[in-house]
C-alpha cells in the first residue's frame, strides 16, 4: 500500500514531489545511479539533459527488474552538481515518475564523474517466496 500525504499545515510542494508517503509493503532501496551506460560503464551523455535521462532510465531498469513500476517509487534523492539544472531536472523527472509524485530531496554539490545522480526507495508488490 502507498498513501500520499498532503496537508495545508505544511508548505505546498513547488515541484513534482509529495510532502510525504506512507508505505506498508516490502521495500527496495536503489543505490545511487549515475549516468553510466549499463554495457560500457562509461558516462552516457555530455549534456545535463542526456545524463539526467540516463540516470532515471537506470533507476527505471532496476525498478522493473524488481517487478515494480515507477508508480511504486516512494522516495527519490537527486544529487545535482549545479543548481542551474534544477528546472531542467524537474521536466525530465516528470517524464519518468507519474503523479502523485514520490517524496524527493535535492542535494547540491559535487557529483562523482557526472552532473547528476539519484537514488530511490520503492514499495514492492508482495513478494513470492
């Protein structure tokens, strides 16, 4: 079960994210993903846009490999090397994560070999043992 929390007693989200998310399901914690090509391991893309697309595609591949969908993502942390890319990240993010959006934390600072990285927490469908 995933329940998105929205209250007028806290600031309204100014972007594609939820104030909070309640989860009562097995969870998958995805390690930070960079814009690395899954075959070569090299950085995929020179532009911020290309790198962001690769980061979120890598997360999507892991989510789907676990038997879930991007609608099951409940929390994302996005690491940006440059705050100037925040608005562009939001637009790309909205193409990967459906509303109501996961909770999200942006972090600004140096990013390993790239312009963007992200990690995620996913509520999984019931696992078959």
